[in-house]
C-alpha cells in the first residue's frame, strides 16, 4: 500500500500507526533516506492493501475507522487528497486493510506461470522482498531468486531441480508466505518470533530451478513439432511425462555439478532421457550454470535443496562436511520426523558440490513419501513436516 508523507511524519510514526516493524518499512523503501522525508513523498507500507468504499449517508472518517478497527490516522494517510470535514455521499475512499491471509495457493498443479504470478503478488504486497533473475532456462524462462532478510547469515533454499518433484515449489513458497505474514502481523510460527530471524539472516530462495521440465510434466510437451517429437522419443515413445526429472534437453540437473561427476556419469545413462543423464560434461546446462553462479556470488553459509520423496535428509559428501552439519541435521530430524542419512552413495549433485567446494553444511531434503509426482492431497502433511526444517535452518 502506498501513502504520501505529510508535514511532521516519520517512518517511526507509520510503524506505530500500521503496527508494522520499522525495519520492514525501511527495507520496503530502499531508495529513500529515512531521516529526510519530503512532504508528498511516496512511502510503501508492507503487508497492507486498500479497498475502495463508497460513502453513504451518515458516514464519517471517525465512524469508519471505529467500525473497521483501524486507526483514524491510517485512514487519513490512505486518502491524502480528501478533506474529512467535507465528505460527500457517493464519494469513493480507500480503506487500508492488513493482509492476514495467504496469497499462495499451493494445493494445485503448480506450473511456471502460476509461480511467476504468485511471486509478483508477493513482491507487490511485501516490498521488502527483493527479486532478481539468476539466469534463463533452455526455453528462455527467467529463473527468479527471491531474497528476504537483512542479516549476515546467508542461507539458501531451492526446489524443483527435478521436474516431477514440482510440489517442492509451492511448499517452499507457502513457507515464504507464512514467514511474511508472521513478520507483518507480528505473530509467531510454532512459538518462534520471526523478526529476529529476519534481522539475523538473509534467505535466498530459488523456488523453481527447472521451469521447462516442470511445465513438461504438468502441461505435456510443447507445440513445436520437432521438439515435441524429440521429447517423446527420449521418453520411450510415451506422451506421459509424469516420470520426467530432467530439463528440456533430457539432462538431469542434479547430476550436473563437478563433484566427482565422472563417477556418476560412468554408471548413468549415456543419452538424453527422463532421468539420470548428466550430460556430456558438468555445468553444460543453463539452469545448472545459473545455480552455480548464484552460489558463488552469494557465498552461502548453508544450502537446502528440496526434493521428493522418502522423508529423509542427506547431509554428507565424501566426509567433507563440517561437524556443524551433523548438529543441524539432528535438529532437522527432530522437528520433521525425517531420517538423517549421511550419503546416498551418489555424486554430482548440487549439495555435493556445495559441500566439496565450501566445506559448509549442505542438505538434500526428500519431502513426503510415495511415487513422484506426489499427489497434491499430501500437500498439507508435507508442509507441516517441512515447516520445522525451514524454521530450524534459520534459527540454528
């Protein structure tokens, strides 16, 4: 929601009126000096929308504020061009309303366009979020990264490395939405106050590493006839892509990283297909390159890659992980009920490469159980299990 500065206003005053932590207002207006506000300057208030209301006989700002349980000052700030002493029947005013509901609806077949639409809604409602494009998929889809928090501890979550594990994307974004609601409504999540997490951590999220593959699983092959025929051929002649994990080149993005890639490649398929083909060389695919470049740039303290399924957490690689990893995974296991496993005996994965290169904690979290893609009716159960892990990764 936008308001405009009046004489004598301050960000602290807005924080008091709207009951929003001052830091969130400052971070929602990054191109502004909070010590020098100008009359008429636009200020963004996170976690609010405005609803249009037509004035009726007997209405007054004071009465409307009382009926809606909002401060009179908030109503005045939302309607700077109106004289509250000269209101007219039929006149339209803006009534501020704090957002107390989820914007994300994760319980649906969650393709790339749904994700991008939801991200735009979140960015509009919570302008202290930051968004950037880390690269593009084979078919040219932007791969977005969302950042939240102003702390020194840099943490990263990602989802949908594998196409038919697309449920990880709405699971992660539902957590992001709940985190935002907790911050702006000053509520706890499972008894944990989230503002200190925001102040202590910087969380990076890449919710959909493999947008082309996700769309392939959910929508079927693209209309381009040559590409369509090629994909069906790689898929053993089938139009059913529910078993497809790879990107649109038929390359498994989680077998693309230079962490003993040669060993993984030697035992895996040698040609493109639905799963496990690591390409002709590591980091050949734009999606994997984007993730590697982002990881180098951000210098993360820890990373969590969310996959499905198995209700297990892989936390080691070739004994290169630091002692902190075991402490963290023990807590992740406690809050989720998932089994910690040091190694899956595989190579070339994203968390493998992260552990190898930085000697810092990296985790592959296998959400839920069953056959991929997991049915959407498992969404709530999976989310409740994952929620403890999302939180613990921030507070530990």
